[in-house]
């Protein structure tokens, strides 16, 4: 039986995440426990260069930040949050281009 977290229409927000790497990124996200005590996980998969929107309630499963904004954990630190009209704190496309551009260093 698949775990489906409760969702209330119109109240769920989403975050857009991009995989800037050349690798496939697989992130198992803990989704919670049902009233019956069943634990659920979702497996989100990003192909190279792919961008996906996932429910914002799972953001900490991808990135965890301290109070200064420094990345300190999460299941996919290589993913980048993409700025949208509803998420002005994330990176915009020019930030992503700079972050993934070759540096010439080896």
C-alpha cells in the first residue's frame, strides 16, 4: 500500500528544484507517519538539468540551513532552489548559470 500524505486543496505550496549536475539525483523524502503507524517515503528523481516542483513541506529533506542561511544538511545539497514569483528568496537563472559554469580549475 502506497503512503499518500494528506493534502488540502488550495493550501499546498511548492518549491522548484533544479539539478545542475550531469548526474541523476535520487532523493528519498520522509513523508510522515499515518494514524495507523505506517511510515512513508517518496523517492524523487531528477535527471541532469531537470527542474521539478515538489511540495514545500519536503524542502528540509533536500536542504537544511542554519540561522545564517548556510547549508548544513539535507538529502540533496547539489540541487539548487529556483526563484519563481512565489519564491523570491531562491536563486534565479543567472545565479544558476554562474554556479554551474566551468571555473577552469582542476
